[in-house]
C-alpha cells in the first residue's frame, strides 16, 4: 500500500555560483520541468526499510551510512521519531545527474517529503531544507546551501550563506533557455578546485567574488524593478568572471556562443560549471531559434522556462 509521496523540482542558479560559497549573494530559481519523486510503500512486518534507486537500478539499505540516500533517510527518520519502519522508498528523478540542476538536493528533498507524509507529519520547507543541507555536505564538502534552499522552498530566492533565504519578487517574468552540455561534472570537484585556487591567491579570488556580488546586486534590482532585459549583459559579465574563476569549459563556451549567435542577449554557465548546464536570456520570439542553435551545437537537452511564472515548456 502506498503511504506517502514526495516530489521536488530542479533548480537553476541565475547569478552568483561559486562566489556564494564565500559569503557573496546568489539568485536561484526552481525548474519545474524536471523533478525528483519518492514513493513510500509498506512491506511485510519485520522486513525493514529498503530504498530503491530506480534510475540507478540499485537497492540501498539504511546501514549503508556513506550513501546519500541512506543518510537522508536516516536523518528524516530521526526527525520523525522512527527507528526502521517496514517501508520501501522508490526514488526516480528526471533531473540529469551532475549537471548543475540540483539533482542530489531534489532527490533528498523528495525522500524527506515522502517519508514525512508516510509518517503523517507535515515538515515545513525550513525543516526539509535543514535535512537536505546535511546530505549536501556529504555530496560536496563545502556547499553554500543555495541548492537545498531553492529546492526546499520551491520559489526564486536571493541567498546569502548563513542567513534566512529571501524569496524575491519578480516584477516581470522573463524567459531563459537551459542547455545541457551532456558532460557530467560533479559540483564537489569544481568547488574543490576553486578552493585550491583561492588558497593559492586569496586576494585575486576575493576580488573576483566581490565583482560577482556586484553583478548579483544589479541583477536583483533589474528583476525586482521589472527590467529583465538588463539580465542579458549581466549574464555575460557573470560568465566572464566565472571564466576567470576557472570553471568554464569548451563545451559550455560552445553552447554560450551558439545561444548568443541565435539571438540570446546574454548567457552563462549555471551551477558548478566545467560541464553541466548553461542558461541564456531569450524572449518568447527568440526562444525557438536559440533552442535549435543549442541543440545543433551539441546540447543534449534544452529546457525553455519562464522565471516568475509556475510551469513552462520542455522544448
Ligand atoms: C552549485 O549549484 C552552486 C555552487 O555555488 C556550489 C554551492 O553553492 O554550494 C557552485
């Protein structure tokens, strides 16, 4: 019998990735066209709990404490005051792994929500957020917390590490195309490399992060004051800084150039970089041409989504 079901969207970082790990702000939004889902069912008495990662064709048990799915389940059960119920947790996700769309955090959030529904407890976004953050620490070492926050709250947020998330108002919705390079790139590696580079030359990296913070501030003003057309040049500026930070890649640059050639007014990588996804500012008029150009340049998946409005189209 089905006892509970939990879902969580993907996410996109609009501005500020990497610098956000060092205390600067970032802007991020949920992407509802992709999602993770966890279904909790009962099992025969005494059979314990099993987590079926259906996409990976793997079954995980609670004792596998180093596995993120076992960890998130353990943390959620502790919060719910349960030891080991006789449950099967089946997990599926349409969010590409290691692509900067928050697959790990979304899977964790879906599991926490599915388990809490099965237990008859209504955990609010702050509690889901806190549990998912613990798991993110295992995934990435030093996560800022932006991914789990935007996914747990399910709305666009202005995020500064260590402070309560600030959902932000979008005065005029705007459209972005999200292009997937198809090159998996674990966030942990990119974040670790940036840390090593920062340790070697703190002055330079702190100055780069400050410049990113300036871009994020301008982008926030443009979004909240209804001037989304300003976001294109700001994406280009953020991308130039990300290149200097050392997290772009030939695949990302190819997609960024293709988007610009087809009429996007700005583009940047999104998430950890080195591969994964990029975003481009488009209009309803340029979206189809940009999506086609991204595919022709090698994108394995393109999502066109309107930020500031629920829903969107999978192009
Ligand atoms: C990953 O989506 C965003 C990064 O800034 C890492 C983090 O914030 O933890 C690269």
